[in-house]
C-alpha cells in the first residue's frame, strides 16, 4: 500500500485518507487516540473533515502559496 498516495484539497480529503490508512492497519480510533493523547471524539472529527481553525488555516496557507500536500504511506 506504500505506493498509494493522494493530494488532499481540503480537511475532508485529509481525514478520509487518514481514516482509510488507520483501518487498513487494523487500528481503532480509540487505539490511535490513546497513542496520540487525544480523545477518540477529536480523532473522529479529524477523520470526518470537521473543520477546525488549525486545519483550515493549513489548507488556506497551502492555497496562498500554491503548494500541494501529498500524502503517502510509509513502507
């Protein structure tokens, strides 16, 4: 799966990709949230593309600078 990549254009694209990778690795939201020290609810919001200020600003910055973000799994 390391050859699979995407160029997210918004928070929903980013969340969808991360959710796909998490599930492909057999991890639950609870496991990942615990490893990160965040709530499962917050992780769910990120995976569902619920906009928050940080993520929204990230995509605005990428747009202003005309930069593409490319996500690719590590082998």
